């Protein structure tokens, strides 16, 4: 399989998603709460230019398990 940037981005997104799903599934378990606690990163640019008005809200949530998913995705991508 040919490696390219699109494939790397796909692997990263899928790893992030898998880590987040595992974190959501483990939220009720108090013993691993340090792995499932997420930190939001917010960015909301907006402008009013009289003819165009835009307001974009982007919020990313990171937890240790989602970062582990990203690391696993990078490892799998390199093994291709």
C-alpha cells in the first residue's frame, strides 16, 4: 500500500476517534478517570465585513486515551 499524507491523516483521525470511544466507554470506571478526563481546546474566529459575516466554532477534546489512540495510529501507519 502506498503511503501518502491523506492516508496518514485518515489514520490519525481514526486513532483519535478510537481512543475517544474507549475513553467514553471507560468513563464510569473511577479507577481510570485520569485516562478518560478530557481537555477541550476551543477556537472561534468570526468577522463582520459588511457583505460577509462568518462565525466558526471549533472545539477539540483530548484525553490521554485519545492521545494513545493517535500514537497507535502512527505506529500502525509506519508498519504499512
